[in-house]
């Protein structure tokens, strides 16, 4: 069946959605199994091995490959390596059609997750995938192991009908999305390409049209340790770091003031550029004036701003402030880039014919699966779709289920929404790639 991207036969669309329904209990069990693996940064070996087996058992051509620090370090979009950087291999499975009739597709998902925080603040254990009502709980369930499952089970829905994509489909399971973006960037460096990509991040059943870039950095201040009885003779590094934060907050507001120049994608977002002080550590003893303090920071940047340009402005802001501070003028803060070094992206409102076709196909699929028109929005967090938008220059469709509390306590994904998204992806594959019988006629 050749892919007619404007139309899908109503009978086939109904059969695909029913097939998603028929396999959904198994899909939920699979998603729950992914959540149970846990696996913090650098500890994703077990879950990646499980994903590899699931893809291999379905007959996909498999490849695993490691992070290549040397190759990545030469790329403008690479995040910075630290000892904490995951070395767990990327897993890729490729479907090859008997005869190519449609357009090729990448289905990408990350399996790395963020820390749980204090587990006593969770209603359920973070890795216990409890379902209550419409919500499936668990760290990483929404962000984005549910999306990983949706990619796989959308293709399974076609298999149950005796069909497969009539174009190459590449399924990617990556790490480092939460820290550097280097996992998906590594697939780009390895040469994986397609006519479009879908990444089912938890995006509230909407298409992401614009996405900020993200920088990670650490600021360290050194002080002078003395006994607290002589506190006036010492320099408190923790006090000093708070003064640095105040200066960075000024820069944050300066950058947010540029929103008016960024067009309609940012009009509804009150504060798209966010500085987050994510970690702070310092001092050695409650009765000693702290001699050191470090903060780990995350700062967003608007699309079109090179990461290196923004990084330089941050360094200049800190250096200029330090010169005005009696203590910091003598002991300037040290800035280290230690993770994301990523630019943002925007999907043009009137793009290439391929982009317009991809969006039209997703819109049609979404309407068939949900009964509503596809909405779009901007998100103020990092997304791996920036790799495909900026460097592959293909339609980069980030679109996924409704969720709550991602990166927080009681993270959860809507079960009903996950089913709808899986149906939409399956319909997109059928239209974008076309379908053929698994067995030759």
C-alpha cells in the first residue's frame, strides 16, 4: 500500500486503533517493567539490555554503540563531559521494508531519568509502577518510558494486523537526554537519518513548536576559613555565592526582556528563560566560616543564540560583578561548564514542503486518535528534537502524553492519554511510511 499522506482509509484507521486497544494491556505491563528498572545516570545498562532484547526479538536489525567523547567534543551541539557522564551504549533497531514506498522515520526515546529526591515524599515507592484511576505512577514513567513503550507498541499494532511500515523505521533508545543531550547527538554522528522524527515526550498531547536551549554550569567560590568567634576576619564563601546568584538573576531578567523580539511562539509564556540553582554545597564545619561553596546551575537561552555566545555572556556577568565585590575581586569565582551546551530550536510556521507534510500527517493522525484538533506550544525545557531540527534539518515532531509532576514527587502519566498517543503514532507511521504485508503476497 503506497502512502497517501492526505488520506488513510477509514476502515484501516479503525483497525489500527482497535489493534492499539487490543495490545494496550501488554503495553502497560511493558511500561511498568521499564519503570521498575530505575537506573540513575550511568546506571542504565540493565534497561538498555532489556530494550535491546525486545527489539531483537521482534526481528529488528540491531546496533549498539558507545559514546565517542572525541567525536562528540568536535560537534558544536555536544554537552560537556564529566566523570558522571553515562557510558551506557545507545541501542538502535532498524526495520527494513521489502519495498520502499513511503517516507522514512525515526522513533526516538530516552530511558535516562532524574533522581527521585527523598522517597518518603512519594505516595508510592518511586520505582513501584502503581496505577490509580487514570494515572500510572513512577519515576521516569512519564519522562519518558511511557513514550519509549508507545514507539514500540505503535509498530506492534501494525504487526497484529499483518502489516509493517513500507519504509525504513529506526527505533532509538538513548541516554544522557537529562544531562547533555549527547545520546541522540551520537545517533546523528553515527549517520542515522530519516525523513522525519517523532519523540513522544510528555507534552500534553500537543506538538512542540519552539524549545529553549539549555546550559549547565558550576560556579565555585573560595573563602578564608576562621573560627566563628573571628568571623569578621574571614570571608564566607556561602554568603559570597549568594551575591553571585543575585547577579545571575539580573542577567536572567535581561534575557527574558528579549521575549518581545522572539515572535508569537513565546507570547503566551511569561518567563521562558529560567535560571535554576539546582545544587549547592559548601563548608566543612558548622563552627567554621566556610572556605568554599559550589552551585550547579541551569540557564535557558532563546533559539538562535549560540550556546558559546550565551556562555561567554554568563562568564562576563560573573566576572564583572566580582570586580565590584570587595571579597570576590580578590578571589574571582570559577565557572565550569559541566553538561548541556545546547541551542534551542523553532519549527517555522510555514516550513518546507516536507515539514508541512509531516505536520499535516501528525495533525490528521491526532484528530483520528483523539477526536480533537492538534494544538502546538513552546516548552521551556530541553528536548532532544533540537538535534534533528538543527543538525539533521528534518521535521522534528515532539509530541506525547499528558503527565503530571515530571522531575517531581509522584511523577505520573495519564493511561488514557498514552493510549491515544500510541494510536496517533501508529496512524502516523501508516500514513507517513505506508504499509505493506509482513508476508509477501
